[in-house]
């Protein structure tokens, strides 16, 4: 079926169900960012494959909203279909999905969606937006699922334990801390639907979602019990025994709904309205009291303990070797030998370098291997069928990461492949300067990510440039590459950065039809200075992976910036040189040569 044929099939079902507007989300039962193929309904229906976005279909309109990372991609992938790309944001000419529906859906219309895909927080957002229009909400119907004839099955991967030698704490210790916090909040139960929280709490990993080492499951914790609800096929008898020793029971995946319906009237349930689903919420008896807030486990796992920090640094040392060998390979094959290598072939070679590590599990996300204009699409991904040749000129951007038992990595480098324009050099230099504002600086405890985001953007603003995405995100530990609650973003947020939190720093410049530049490093928040002004914190680099300084216009850097870059490059060389071949080490020595004003 083509996108238009799928659209017509959906509209037919909408007419049969008397639904005037239908919402198609990028979601699963657990509010996951990345989806198993079974849940990729919006991508299947529309053809737009970005990880963030939604569609609204009416009898006359078919609209797809994509955030700033995917604006160009959405336009390209929807071209030729009846679906129309809508920019998502607050700028001129932009309108949110809620605003569009409020302005275009007549009073007394019906608005349909599948409740198992919608969080209580999102429902409240839609309900508020449509308040006063007397809209009928219809949430029990998965209409896309009804027309998806050859839908992939829900994955059934095998779970495995990530022991305390990696995680730093046994599951029973984490459960004790969770129960203590639940008691302090006045709650008797907490129900977890977010897969990364469940994985972290039980030290349990799986392969149900590509690049995200999680299992489809729910969990309920009380003062006396901890229950994992998942498919029995995911758990070997040995794994069940290990979980039992930690005080964790096992029940079937769907059993959670009957368990919730059977809760006693005096139960007090703590849940996260952003990471729950409406089907779970509606299963709670009316008499049960609820307390909502960010999952306690989310806040716990954001603070990496000393074992996790040490292992994460080890993961980046492993990653640095693979990436450096890849950068050398790019230089030799394209810059020197002038071979015709495309973006897909390059991404496969990078994967091959990572796979040489014994502890490598899988990539932490789909590699962004983007040459020239393709790099202007922030989340571009090549394919064997459609992939640009990397020429010995311009810039090549690669954003990639690995899942290792030692942790999760995420790194972006932009490499010069040959002659550059002055515009490229200036953009590269100020992208580096934007990175350095955070990598070199300190900030007062209590500062949120939105405050640091503005600091990072300042150098690029001075050359009239900006990027339509956040500056950075949290990173899990052998878990999701995007982790909250901390983030560095332009939108205000109330989460203060605390020692032990890991975030990325990744400003960039994206010129549609020309080039894209991003330099991404991963840092951990550390205490630095305490005086009469208070506690100051810093961002300490976890990775020492060489950066290409050839495009840098040195006259635009301060002496302090030059000194920092040179020290970083020198440490990268020192940590890697003994693990490389003589030819690779010699190349790296030149690549990391210090910047100079002469």
C-alpha cells in the first residue's frame, strides 16, 4: 500500500466508527521514544520515519507535525503524498497540533486516539486545548492497527542481568531506597510503565527495542513486594531465580490491569503522568488515591554512582579507539586514496570497528552518517539504496554511539574531507566556541539546563546562527541514549543539574542545501568550587576522542580556548597512541597537533 492508500483505508474506518479526527502518535504502551517495529504506526501510515512527531487525520486533511530536528526530513519523506508536513514550535507561522485541532474541529465533533499510547499528561494537554468545544473523546480504538495487515509482532527478546559490578548497586538495594522514598511521599504503591526505569531498578536488560537494551514490562512495588509483569518467554529459569533472590516476583505482562483493578480502597499509588498510559490509569479504582510526579527511579538513575562513572569512562575509552580508527580510515580511503565510498558504507565500517570490542552489545541509536547537504538534516540516516558519496571536499558529519556493558556512548564529530568554504570554517569555529562555553566554564549549583543552553548558544548568536534543537540530553547507563529528567534546552525547565548527572553538549550549525556541523561531547556534572557565593559545579568530559581542528579559524579563538583545545587533543593522543598501529598513531599525532596563532 502507498501512503495515500493507507490514508484512505484509515478514513474508511474513521467513517465506520463515526470519528471526525484521529490522532496517530509516535508511542507505545510505555511512552518510549524509540519504537519496536510493531508500534511504529505513524511511520507506517505516513512514511515519515523520524522518532518524534504525530499525525492528525480528518476527512479533508492529513497533517504531520515534526520537531525542529526533522523538519527537512519530514518534507522530503512526505513529498508526493496527501500528507502535509507541519513545523512544530513557537515561531512565526507555526501552529501546534492542539491549536490546529481547536481551530479546525467543529463543536460536538469526535476526536479519536488509542488510550494505551497516550500518557495522562498528554491527555490533559489535549483536554485543556479543546475545552469548551464539547468534543467527544474516543480512546479505545487503535484504528491504524485495524488496517495494518502485515504488522510485525511484539518482540520477545531474552532478558539478562547487569550485575552490581557494572551497576554499582544490587536490585534489592535500589528497592530499599525506592521504598524509603515512597514512604516519605505518603504512597503505598508505585507503578512503573517506562521501560528504562524498570530496567534500571531491577538491573535487568533486554533487546526488545533496537538500540535500547530494555524489555517490554510493567512493574509494581509495595512496601513488601516487587512484581515484574512481562512475557514468560523473556525470562529463563536461571534469570527468574536471580530476580527472586533480589525479592522480585514475576507475573504475566497483561496481569497488571487486573492487579490495578483489584487494589484496596486505601491504596495510595505514585505514578508518573508523563510515562504512564491512559489504559493503566483508567484501570485504577476510583476510590484509590493517586500522587503524581516524576518517577522516583528516574531521579535516582540520573545520578550516576562511582561505579557507573568509572565504567562509563571505560566505555568511552573503548569507543575512542573505534572512532579514531574510523577517522583514520576516512582520511586514508577518501582524502588520500580518493576512493568512492558512500555514507552507508562508512556507517557500516564504523560499526565494524565498534564490534571489535568484546563488551559491545549494539549501537545506541541509528548512526547519522551525513555528507554535505545531508548533514543539515539533524537526524538523517543513510540506507543501502539511498546514500551520498563522500567526496574529498567539504564536511562529513557522523553521530553515533554504542551500548556496552560498561555504559552507553553518544558522540558526534564533523571531519574535513578536503577544501572548505570560508562559511564552513566560520560555522565550524563558532560551533566549537559554543561547545567550549560549557566545557570550560563553571556554574552555580541550582542552575537548570535552560540556563546553560542559552550560554552555549551565545557564540553562535554572535554570527547570526542558531540550531532548532536542544544543546544536550541526559544519557543512560547501558540504557536509553536519551534520558531525563535533565536536559540542556531552550525551553524553560525546572530540573537543576546535580553532581553525577551525565549530559551531552552538542551545539551545531545546519544550512539547508549546504552543510551541517555538530561537535558533541559527553560530560558528567562535578563539584568544583565552594565559597561565600555558594557551590559551583563544572562539566567534566567523559570522552577523549580527537576533534578535527583543521577547519578552525584560530584568530577567532581566545588564548584560553586554544589552551583548552590543545590539552584535550593531547590527552586524546596520549590515551590512544599505544592501542593504535604505528601508521594510525602517526596520523593521530599530526591530527592532534596543537593549534597556534603562527
